[in-house]
C-alpha cells in the first residue's frame, strides 16, 4: 500500500484521530485517513464563497457557542498539492472570522486535482 505524507508547518496544532475504517484499535497508526489540524483561516481557499449565503442567526448562535465551549465539530477541508480548499462548514468558518480567531480546526483529507474539479462543478 502506498503511503502519503501531509506537509505541515511546525506552528500548526496537530490532533490525533482515533476512528478507524479498517477495524484497527485506537492508537494504531492508520494510512490514508483524515487528519485533524488547526489551520490558519487565511490558508483555506473558499471557492464557493460567492455562491452561498449564510443564515445570520445561525452564525451568531455558533459564535456564542464557540466563544463559550470552542468548536465542537471540525470543518472538512480538501488538501490538493499543499493547498487547502473548504467547501463546507460555511457558518462555522464565518463565525471564526467574525470572532477574530486566527485558526479553525479542520478534518483534512488528501485529494487529487480530479477530486477538486469534481467539487467545483
């Protein structure tokens, strides 16, 4: 099985993922699964930003929740050739921006340029 490595700057916070899709117990290193990282907001490209609008009430509720207990569910991010793309988590992303937080917890999966093209359709 081929292995792939995610290049991560040394100042990113790294979280472990204990879920397993192949039945291995938690703590056993997995290959190819998502990685949870704290990424700077300005490093995440949002290509669908202009085509969607967020519910202001939902953003405010998320801001209140994040301010009190932190982000509970990371946003999904696609990494293609070292560039991060966010297609979901729009309300959580905006809540972080409005709170002035520099980073957001992300579940990152590695993809190909073809995967990226599929998301952009």
